[in-house]
C-alpha cells in the first residue's frame, strides 16, 4: 500500500443508523487524527463544511457498494477503514461456509473464501435462513456446545451459547426471517477463551502492524462486553512484528490472521482496507484441547483504534521509535483517568447505561 502525502481534511463520516455513542466516539477519533496529522477537520453531518478533492474519511462502518464512489474514495489513501462490494462481506458471516443446499445465500457469496480459511477458523457454519439455522444448530449440537452470533452485532453483543435442546428451542423462538436474512454464525464454543487482536493500520504513508489482547467485563446486565485492548504496535509490516521475541501462541495468532487477510484479498473483488483488524480466539474445545481460530475481521474503526492513533502520534513525532505499547479502555463506571489518557467518549450507551472510553500510550521502544 502506497500513498502520496498531502494536506487534507479529515471528515468524520457516521452511519445515521449507528448508536449516538458510536457516532460521538467516531467524531472524537476523527478530530484527534486531524490533530495528529496537522490537517483540518469536518463533521459530515454539519451544514457548514465544504466538500473538496482532498478529503480523508473516517467512517463508522465499512463502506459498501456505490458508497465508495459517491464519496470520491479511490483507495486506502482516502480513508481510515475499508471497502467491500456487498454488506455481508464486512461481517463475521464470511468466516464459515453455508450449509449444504442452503436455502439462503446472499448475492456475491464466494465459497472459495471459506475454503481458503478453513484451517485457521473454528468449526462452524453461516446461515441466512430460519430453517437453515434450525438445521445447522440441531446438527452442530451433536458435537458439543455452540456459540451463535448475529453477524451485525459487535462488542460481544448478540451472542448466545447453546448447550442442549432446551437452549436450542429458546434461541429459535427468538429468531425471525428478517434477523436470519442478515446472517447468523454458528461455531464451536471454546472455554477459557482469550482473544488476540492482530492487524495493520496505514495512515498518511505510515504502516503499523500489531498484536495484542482484548479484555472483557460484565456490564450491569451481567453480560460480557468489550472492555478494551492492549496492543504492541511496530513501525512496518508483519515481518517487522514477527522479528520480535514473541510467545508461540502470539506467533500462531499472527500467522492465522495473515492467512485470513490474504484470503480476503484473493476472494473479494474490489476489496481494500487501510485498517485491517482480526480477532483470533484461543481456548479449549469440547475435548479439552487447545484450539485457535480467527473469529472475524474489522475493516473499519473499532474498539482498538484509539490505541492505534496513540501509537501513530508517537511514531510520527519520534522517527527513531520502532515500537509502541498502547491501550484502549471501556468502563461502565466513572474512574480516575491516567494523566496522558485521551478521552474518546463519556456518556450513555445505546441502552442508557454510563460508558467511558479512553486511550493511552503505555510505553515505547519496548
């Protein structure tokens, strides 16, 4: 990926259907990025901003179809995020194949992707039809517990674990044709699971490659939700990250993510992304054996983007620095912030609960 540096205007581009806290977080990220780059800033929703040919977009979502051309985006140099031709390609639906003789299949579905990533994902299936969901879940439960996920959900929401026929019946009763048409993933459930984050971010010609861990916490509804990420980001490509002294499981997570990333480039015509983030799960399967698998991709700003921007600021200001440790945090209770913290959002989430989001640099040249 190569770009030509030039003075631009960073535009926060929000999906009007996104939750208000997500739009406000996106505004904060875009405004912070403009400060780091020394560029101007505009909010797409404001009436006062003027479109130019030197815009750099920070969308809340992966761009789909004609949206890219409508915004005048030609490639990775024009946005922090990514582009796909069909909406399902931006979701976890792509990680698994359809069931045999599937009743539901979206336009643009490419079975070659699932084949290319078969060795680096968990055992599972994707469905787009209610009867397909019933069949896949019934058959899948014979091998052990299943984790079922709505593909449009994020941050750990929209998920359930099915352990028996009672769970299955209750889950099926909550579904309808419309929700199934959006896509549902059914995959083996892992215990004692840890989520590795692996990815790359390219901004204004500077490429960062990273690995890290995600954290979860319980909200006041006793649900496990995303609570933040700790990242090690290096200046350069995967070869620069792999040159470091890494634990074997971290290396495996990185290699799995690279396979998934390459498969996307080969399988989805027109796809490009300046932010490529992959969640890789490590845990124990139904037999108690250690298992790895890429869960999903994020070709848009996400929970770890704050850490990426914190690292970007250091790497731009200190040309000799090769590596940065940075983190993001999401708390459902007010807390005392570290002095260097960059607040991304403080307010209510989509359910009316308090949430605080911030990012910070923890160390560099580590």
